[in-house]
C-alpha cells in the first residue's frame, strides 16, 4: 500500500509542479538522476550496505525500482526546476540542504517503520551526503545543458 501511495503522490507532484513549457527540462534532470542512481544504487545494494526486502521487479534487480528510478529522480527534477539560481549562496545551500534532508528523512522513516528498506552497513548520513552531492552534480549538468536559458 505504501508503494502505491508513493507512486500516486509522486505522479501528483509532477503533474502539479512541472509546467508544460518545462517538461523537457524536467525530463533531462529526471533521466540524468536516474543514470546516477542506477550506478550508485546498484553498488550500494550489491555490496549489501542496504537491502530492499519489499520491492517491484524482485527477479530483475535488488534495488528499489520505486525509490531509485522514480521517486528520487522525480524529486531531483523538481529540485532543478525550482533551483534558486540567482539567489545568494546561502539560500542555494539551504535549498539543497532542504531537499537533501527531506529525502533523507523520508528514507530514515521508511527504514525505521516499514519493510521497504533496511540499512545493513549504512547510516543516514551516507544517504544525506550522497543525495546532496548527486543533487548538486545533477544541477551542474542541468545548468551546463541549458546554459542558453540561464543567461
């Protein structure tokens, strides 16, 4: 039931907060983040730092399809679309910390209260660090790719 809720909630967020004229930008951020989560997610799962006891496509992949390939990249698309590019550094830093903290907090709550994720040799601060760095890396790529729009 939780997975269905996550899917419907995330689809609702995307339909509500991705304007039609920015779908291309959202897709770029989404797919770029998916490529990073595919690599890092598989490394983490294959080395048994994290396990996902309940997941879609159990026979195909040990990582969580819902989190790694849909929920997390969707939030990254929104992160990039609404990034406060022209604001002072401290606002941009707080923006990244907010998104990173939100995703880390959701993951920690899921680990503590559900059977969707279990930390084996992992701690919340590794998630915070990896999410923060990949969000920033995705934004650097996004900014580079759409540099004509940011001038």
